[in-house]
C-alpha cells in the first residue's frame, strides 16, 4: 500500500456556514435601535442590573409613541395642505391629543387624590 495516500479528514469548519448576524432590532421587528437603547441605559446607570428584555421593551415603547405622534402630525399637515411635517404640526398634534398632552406635560400634577392617606396610630 505504498501508493495509497492517507485520506484527509474534512475539518469541522469546512462544511458549516456561519449564520448571518441578526440585530436585536430585527429580531424584535423594530425600527428603533435596541442596542443603542441598551447602551444608554447601561452608561447612564438607571439601574444596577438590567434584564435582556428591558431595552427591547423600551425601544418598542419609544417606537410606538413616535409613530403615533408622527401619524397625528401628518394628519395635521394634511389639514393645512402641506406635504412636509413641521415642528408646528407636531406641537399642534400633541396639544390636540389628550393622552399625549398628559404624557408630555411639563409640570404634571400629582395624582395623590385617589390614594388614601394612612391614619396615624396614637
């Protein structure tokens, strides 16, 4: 068997293809950058520990609010026969929406009326 060459074993990596990198935003089907939200949450130290789902949830909430504001602002621009949304359209849209106005209010009133005050023991 002097004429036989030793058979080469295929390396483990030869037949396998590498999976393409998929961002967390793509996995969550979001347009907002989940990794950037995660980075800001960690850098600004909002909490000692963060769940892996925290930045995904926050990015989803931010995207939802942004889309609602832009939709209302687009309707406001359409009412004024405009094609582009201007800051004035965004301002009017927020002022006309009760929920957004309450959410983005500068000086919110405390809502302690509904919470019963504990009675002091003598």
